C-alpha cells in the first residue's frame, strides 16, 4: 500500500510539472474545486431530480451544474444586462459601487415568472467562455446600499456568493440587483487557491484509494505513511508560483441563480441565467498629444517626429490629414506616419513624417495639415503640422538674357537663359500672344483704353535638370505649330516666361523664323 501511495504521489507531481501552460492548470483547478464542493452530496445527487435538491440554500454549492432558466413552468430571464465594463477593485481598495445596467440609469434586472413561493437569489462570477465555469481571478462582493436588507456574502470554499432574498411573493417578480460588485484577487491568493484545491483533490483521491485497498483485503489498514501535508502544500504552492499565473481574459460573466424554496426552507427547484461578458479592467482614456518635437517639416525629406502624450496603446496610428478647409470635415489627403515600434510606449512615440503626395503638389507655399492620434477604440484631438516646400520660397523669377533671339520654327534648339530665382521645380513656357483693347468707363463712356495680352498658343519647354541653378538654366525650345504657321511670315514674335514657387517672371521676346 505504501508503494502504491508513492506511485500516486509521483504521478501527481509529474502531472503538475508536465502541464504546458497556465490555462490547462487553471481549468484543472477549477474542475477540482467544483468537484470538491459537491463531494459531500454525491449520494443525494444520484437519488434526486437534480443535484442539491432538499438542501438548505446556505449549503447549495453546485457551481459546476449548468441549470436551465426554466423548471416546471417557472421561467427566469435577464431583463436588463449588466454594464459592459466595470472596473473590479482590489481587497485593499475602497468600493467602486455596484454593477449598473448598460444605460447607467439603474441596475441589472431579472424577471421570474410562475413561482409565488419563497426564493433565494445567488450571484457569483463565471468565466466569459461559451461554457462558463468559475473564474479564478475575480469574485463578487456585497456592496452596501439602502435596499440590501437580508443580503449577505457567503463563501463556499474559495467561491464567494452574494445571497439575496427574492421578493415580493407574486407570480411575476422583478428584482433589481443593486448590491453586487466585483473584486480582483491578488496573484498570491490565486496561487493559494490552486494549491489548496490540488491538495484537497490529492487527499480525497488518496482516501478513495485506501478504501479500495481495504475493501479488497478485508482487513484494517494502518495510516498511510506519506509526505506531510504541509510539505505537499508547500511543493504545490512553489510549483504554482513558478507558473506566474496570469488571467487569460479580463472579462467575466455574472451567474444569477434562483433557488426555489419549499415551506421547509429547502431547495425544491433551481433556475439560472448568465449575463453577457463584463470587462473588469479600467477603460483607457483617449489618446492625447502633449508636445511634438517639430511643428513643421520638409514635404519630401520625412523628418523624425517625437510625440509626448498619454494613452498610446498597441495599434496606435499617427495620421496626417489635409482637410478641404479649416471648417470642413472633408479629407483631401491622408497618410499614416511610420511608427518605430521599439520607441512606442504609453506616454511617447517616435515616427517619421510621411512625404506629402497630396493634390497641392508642387508646394509653392507652406501647407497646414492635421496630425491625429488614433487607437483601435478612440481618436484624440488633432494638432497642427505645417509642410514646407522642398525649396525655399523666393521672389519672382527674373530673365536677364537669353542665348537666341531667332529660332527656326522646327525648334528643338537649346536656349540658355540667365537670370535669378530659378528653382528646381520651375517651368518654362513659350507662348504667342495678341494684344486686345479693353475699354474702362462708366455707362458706356470710355475713360481709358487698356491693352491686355491674350494667349493664342503655348507650349512648355523641356528643362535640362543637370543644367539648372538659381542663376541660369538650359531649355529645349519646342517647334511652333500654331495658327500663324500658314501665314508664312518671315518672323513670328513669341514670349518666353518662367513659372516658379514665387510667381511668374516678366516675358522676354524672341522670334520664330521660317
């Protein structure tokens, strides 16, 4: 028998050490706690219509049973669901108040129909899985309110239950559950809970094993010589501690279980409903920008931008947006900044300003855009950023001298232009104009005559980028193909102009010749 006990102990230790993740261990501990909670009533369960029938409500601890919301014509329904988020408190903190409903104008409400006798409500925490079981890291707690007379907090092993009398005694009873809060257990408490559950399971299995051997031998047996309970508990506690148990999910469900009581104050029937998941952690506020390292930058060089703020979480985006105007919500251009992951924390991040590729190219003046911080759930208040032209804004281009005054109508001749304020993104145009007369006066009485140029033909000359500086440029004159070609005039006057970021130069005249 000692040999068998040693084998059993080694098997348990091997099982603990071979578990590959926390989830498997937590689920096993949950199952063990549920089973151990029902161990005292196994014989009653086999003879009753449901487990726990005939017990007083203070002893009803069947947390592993998924009872239906109906029983012999009695129906329980959840009229108002709990709020989607309720931050659980630690035992050392003050109360955060009871769980409210989703509209925050009341509390979760349940409706029971078809029962006018005595009833007792049990509320406890379950996991958020589709097949919920006890949650290791969260428990319910009783919150003191004006209407919680007769409510109490009962602890079954390591599971806390809030017990409330179901009143009034009518066929259709509505109850607002306003006395239930949530508590977050410390990791050390969870580790003790797991260790105690596994230890209790080991003792129970050892007792069953001894009883089995006694029945086979038909002889009294001596007490089992095994490892002391304290050392076993210590070894299990140490093993659990090495696992660094952490909750896989921060969401829970609330189980609303109503025990239908007989006149003798024993359980006659059970109905229960389970709420939708409740997130138990603090909601992170919206992202905020406190300071940016630069408020303006070149439109093409992609400078680094340091942003200091708060509530930057995983999945945060930095978006540059060009709006139609300051008072409009229409987006004309949008681009994400490239965030450097190693330097992204909850309070600061580093990113590269995206190159501007919007409809305002080429930039001839500073352009204001909005910088928006956006998380998967919220968006922060935008800040201003200014894109600067890739080349400094200068004065008007000036043409001082051109290398040719006469060019063949076939064109394709290189022309050297000397001047100032030529920029890399300037453009050269050859145009033919006619002078028209505009009359200025009041009520048809001419006061003055003004001659205004009218463009009748225009072509762009190709600039050689290798021969472009601020003081000179080389362009290829295009061939003339305008309407005046058929007139066969010996020379045709045209103008050369240069458009730059600062404006358009004054025209300079040369001639196309036949």
